[in-house]
């Protein structure tokens, strides 16, 4: 196996917990309308929701807001 394929399998594959589908993009668009977030932020939040995350770290989104069970935490809050 080439080094690139080995890296893909041993490092990247375990990190890829969410595979988007058309339905995922549709739910992200609805979330965008609901929250007023940008499309990219809505995609990130929807991926966290669908991956059953409890907390999502973000320096850009509202600290301590909970969306569909996912709490957004700013790791820089209070520094």
C-alpha cells in the first residue's frame, strides 16, 4: 500500500464520521433559514447534529447557544 493510501486509511478515515447526502444539504438549508447562519456555518452545525455531538467548538458562533441538542462553545471565551 502506498504511503498516501495508508495515511488515508489510518489517519483520515477515522476522522470522517459524517458523509453528506442530498438530504443533509436540505436539512442544512433549513437550519440556515432557522438560525440566520451562513450556509457554511449551517453545514458545520448540521454535521455536528447528525454526528451526535454534544458540544461544538467555535470561535465564530454564539457562545453557549444550543441548537437541536448541540451546545456551541467558544474556547476563547473568558480569555
